[in-house]
C-alpha cells in the first residue's frame, strides 16, 4: 500500500480582503493554491507563502476543477471569465461574490451554457471569520457539485448550509442577512449620533446597545410563530402605542440636532399602518404594508 497522498488543490480568482483570507485558509491546510487577480501585486504575499500566480485566467481555470470566485459582484465575474470562456468547460465555479438572486440564476445559466457548473455561495462572515470552524456559508445549485467539493467549501467556513438546487437561494439567504445587518448597524450609528449629541461616547452606550441587541432574538421567536399563524392580535403591543413611541424617538433625535432620516422612515411606516386601520393590532401588522410594494 502506498503511503503517498495526493495534495488537495484549488484555484482562487479575486484577491480582495475575502479572497486573500480564503487563500490563506487553504495554504494553512496544505492546499496547492493557484491564483489570478486583475491587480497581480495583490498576490505577492500569498505567492511568498507558496501559492502560484497564474499568468492568465485560462491557466488559472485549467489548474483545478474547483474554482473559487471572490469578486466585488457578478458583473466582475463576466469581466474576468468572459474573455476566457472556452476554458470554463468542466470547471465548478464556487461563486462567493455577493449579488442578487436573479443575477445568481442568470450566472448559473451562463455557466451551464459554457459546460461548467455554478455553485452559488453566500458567505456570512468578514475576512476574520474565513477559515473558522463556527463560520457559515449558504450554498445552492447542483447538489452533486456541493457534495463533491465539500472539503474545499469547509475550508472557507467550517459550516456549509446547502439550501437547495435553485441557484438563487444562497443569494437570497445572504440578502436576508444583509437587509438586517445594514439596517441594524445604521440603527446603532443613529444611537451613537444621539449619544454624542448629548455628550456621551460610543463606549458609554456600548453595554446598553449590546443588551438591546441581545433582547431581539426573544422577539424574533415570539413574533415568528404568530406571523406564520397570521396572528397580528394587539394583546401585548398595539400599533398605536408603537406610533407614539417612534414619535418620541423622532423628536428626541430632532431636539438633539442629529439627522432624522432613519427614525423618520420608521415613523412613516408606522403612520401608514395607522392609516390602513391597524391601530389596535400588533405592530407586526406592518408586514401587511411591507409585503406589498407601494403603487
Ligand atoms: P473587494 O471588492 O475588495 O475585492 C474583490 C475583488 O474583485 C478584487 O480582487 C478586485 O480586483 C476584483 N474586481 C472587482 N471588479 C473587477 C472587475 N471589473 N474586473 C476584474 N476584477 C474585479 O471585495 P471583498 O474581497 O471585500 O469581498 C468579495 C465579495 O465577498 C464581495 O462580493 C463582498 O460583498 C462579499 N463579502 C465581503 C465581506 C467583507 O467583509 N469584505 C463579507 C462577506 C461577503 P482588484 O484587486 O484588481 O481590484
């Protein structure tokens, strides 16, 4: 019996902070890594650690079946792969660039037409979380490709959550997280702006902000069950109470001289719920408004 083991290998295209962190994770685990990036100098430190910089996209694609894409968006993918499309045959593109579900579906069709497989990824952590066992990436697309390359995927993040064959699903799950992330972080910035206008620092309110954020999962679980049962009864909260409360928030911010765009947008949604006759319902009844785009 031979004791020789085959070295695992992968190609990484795109060396922003994420692609660099992924390459580092692969090198740390002994992978042979072939790289390509529009700006070749971004590969210097990784080449010094043993990665190989391919002289062309075609050669980067030829080096491995599993090709990780970590680009700004899907438009960048067409810019990079379009001129090298004949080299795509037989490749599995693990696309960890973020974009919309529709763009992911279109990319899966474009890739299939060129004889390659597209596995959509939605990575939920910043560069510091890449390669960590508890970090999570959503995937969707052909199950066979996901199973075959699972070892590679689990170097990127320890947890891989396969959502189904529809290539849009992983992008959708990514966007579900991002709509919460951006709005939550802006609510934190708003609190800091309000604190600073009143002589407090970000550090002064850190514990209170953390406690407030930590209280949210309890609300998520409570309302998820009711919402899925179509129950918006105002037994523990009424939209009219929420309207009064968000008006206090709006005026506290206005009185402090800080920008009110964010609380005004929230107050606007509450007002539309009141006008739609939901005053006595739970504020979860705002979903009736949010589920329909304004005409
Ligand atoms: P960056 O935008 O910093 O870099 C991505 C790469 O895209 C670079 O290698 C850049 O090349 C390349 N690129 C962009 N446009 C083109 C183009 N038109 N043609 C060729 N190459 C192009 O992204 P990040 O590394 O921060 O992130 C990568 C992806 O991961 C993004 O989709 C991002 O949304 C997602 N993501 C990022 C997180 C983060 O915290 N950074 C967290 C989770 C997901 P060049 O070096 O030549 O500029």
